């Protein structure tokens, strides 16, 4: 039976960087490594939105990106 083993997680914050000459949105991001496996959605959202306040760019959203190993 295969199992999934957590390796790491990263919190990514996305910002509105303005528009290109073609009128397309420029999306900027900042990654924060070493997110705990036990971090809840609420605590991670609160932390990432507070970190986003330190930027000059308007906050768009955030996501958690996990990597894991599938073990046999």
C-alpha cells in the first residue's frame, strides 16, 4: 500500500503589479518557505495577509504549495 509523506510547504503571496502595454495584468509573487505541516488554513491566511501589508503592491491572494513523496 502506498503512502504520502509530507516533505515541505511554501506560502505564496500574490500582488497586482500593474498592467503591461497590452493591458494584461502583471502578477508578482513572494514565497515564504518552511511553512509547518500543522499550520491551519486560518493561521496561514492571517500570517500571509499580514506579510502582504509590508509590500507596496496591492494584495491579490495567497496559496499554500506542498511537496510530498509517494512511498511504496
